[in-house]
C-alpha cells in the first residue's frame, strides 16, 4: 500500500485505481464504480447527518475561506448536463472554473463551525450573513470577503 496519496485528477480514477486497488481488504464488498454512482444519491442524507455531528462550537476567534469544487473541465462546459441547472462558471485564485464554492468557517482549534456550498458565480461575501452566529467575536477572512 502506498504511503503517500498520489495525485489523482478525478473521483473515478481515485475509486477504481486507488481505493479498489490498495484497499480491497478493508472494503471486501466494494461496489463497481457504476453501481456506486447509482447508489451515491442515497447517501446524501446520512452524510449530512454525519457532517452535523462533526460541527464544533464557535470560540470567539474564527476564520472563513472558500475553495472551488470543479464539476468539469472548462472545455466541456457546453456538453455538461448533470449539474447544468445548479453549477455555474466562476473565478477563483487559480482562474476560471465551472462548479461550486465551498465556504467554511473554522474556529481557532480547527473545528468546523459552519459550511455552505454556493454556485461558483456567487460572490464570497453573500453567504457570510447566513453562516455567522452571535458568539463569533472576531472573524478573519482574506481579501475576497471584503466588500463596500
């Protein structure tokens, strides 16, 4: 088993080339990739419940930032159909992409206090009001969260 996770471009290669190859003993009943894609929507509610159990309390010193979640390569945007009504084109620090942004607020201990996923074209300042709670005394952010 490799000690360092290799650079993998997409989930399919991670699932079929890494997980199925090196962790077969840990997952003896691992589904085929196509079957996994069929049952994956059924896991959304349990995953949200699990995520809720991981949430931490605000400690007074929090940090907020976002990261891009790319849905497809820029050249494939016109042909992309799966998330065409939800995903959008946006610009991040690494340039233009098509997909979503994951916004996270973490406390000074590294615990996740709040999270929100928005389309890529939503400005970083928009989801902040919905994510902030009263017990946050100081919220630190990068330049992308500054507005008039």
